[in-house]
C-alpha cells in the first residue's frame, strides 16, 4: 500500500526531489522522475514533476515500490544523526531570522560544530533547516555554554561578520554565576592563556610556547551569602575557555557547573543546593551587538535565560543588567 507523509515546518521550503533524496538516498533520480511521470508520487493528491517547493502541511504520496529503498530520517555525510523533532526544537531557539543571518539562543550541551564523536551540531542542523542557503559559522560558543549564536546564510554575510568578530567590532556580553566571592567588584582582567593555564605575562609562560593575550571586562551584579557571585562579563578577546579560565584563576571563583576548571558544589545545601544540582554550566551569552551585514545598521539582540539559570536567579533575587 502507498504511504502518506505530512510535511513538517522543518521541511517547509524544501524541493520535492531533495526531500526524496534525503529520505530515500538509495533511490536513483531516474526512478524518482519515472514515478512522478506515472502519477505514483503525488503532492496533496495532485500530479507533480519533481521540482515543486514543499510547504508545511503538504501530504506526499509514497508509492509502495519505494519500500525496497532504505528510508532514513536524517543523517549527514559526517555521520551525525538527528531527527525531525531535533530540528523542530532548534527552530524554536531562533530569535532573529532574515535573508542574511539567523540567530539562535543555543541550549547548553549542544555542540556548535560537528566532529568525531559528536552526534548533533548546530552547523549541520542549521544547514538542514535552511537547505537553500550557504550556512557559515562566524563565531563559536563552547558546547557547555548557552546563549546567542549568530550564523551567516550567505558568503557575503559570512565574510562581513567574520571581520567584525575577529576585529572585536561585534560586542558580546555574558552572564555567569560564580562559586565564591570576587574581591574587586569590577575591573579588567588582562593576562595570557595557553592550554588551559593563565599567566600574568608572556614572559612567565613556558619557553617555546605561544601564549595568547586574553582581556575581559567584568562587573559583579550581585552576591549571595559569600557563596555565589552574579557577574556580567564583556570579553575583548576570544580565547578558548577565556571566561572560564578568568573566573577560576583570575577571580578565584569558578563558574558553577564547570567540571574542567571548577570545584565541587557539595557545600551548597538546602533549596539552593537542589537548584544547582544540574550538571549544566552557568555561563550564558546574554547580549550581542553588531552591524547587520545586509542593512549596515547596528543591531542589538538579547536572549532569555535558560530555565536552569532562571530559577536560580529568581531564587536569589538577582537582577538582570
């Protein structure tokens, strides 16, 4: 018997041929066009030629002859696997979208870029969400970090945004919950980092190493009983794990949930301790300002705190910037 599949919002805008090649990769294109000509493949009961653009809600008739070809949900050439529900969840994270860029409020734990052992990543999933755009990453967030991530949708936008992030024309602000108190309530951290270590000067780094200068402005927004600090960070450079390193080694107050540079949370009991039991990192890319690559206008975007941070901030009555 024929099968009928309803097109989801995630697949809206996908060309019919591309849809079939994605779901039935073993099917020859000549077989696809033959089935279209014979009326075996249909859209909303109507005959089709194969190059139609699908709309969410369309119903596709799948002829029984295609059952001999392996059907897949979604699998990238690098081996990444994700479902349509995964793509729908990512679509819900979009806070801005136009012809040049798409901006996400990235959840904690989702990798930005694919690689060995990574099953899901932003770059591959966004390419599936926008199959007719040339998707390019223009900056990064750690897998554990949540918050604003800007993705370019064409080459011109990618080049323009990459320049802004590299030259620090784009301005980013982060919110973090630190375990401990910070002696100076505001200031600028200016030192050098290399392979997860911090050095006060390049001369103090090991010989034959290549330390990178790391600069971060910070301001303490609130404190809780000498146990926790609510901090606004504005990085002026973009080194790997910069804010995590500066929190742990320069401010001597690691970010809550940082299992790499942090400490245990066993001394935080009661209701607060229960709220902090999540293994997620309490570092959030809160605000970003940049020049739009298409319009040339300066835009500022803010994202809502993830639930696991929102509950703690509310409990401690911390204020947003």
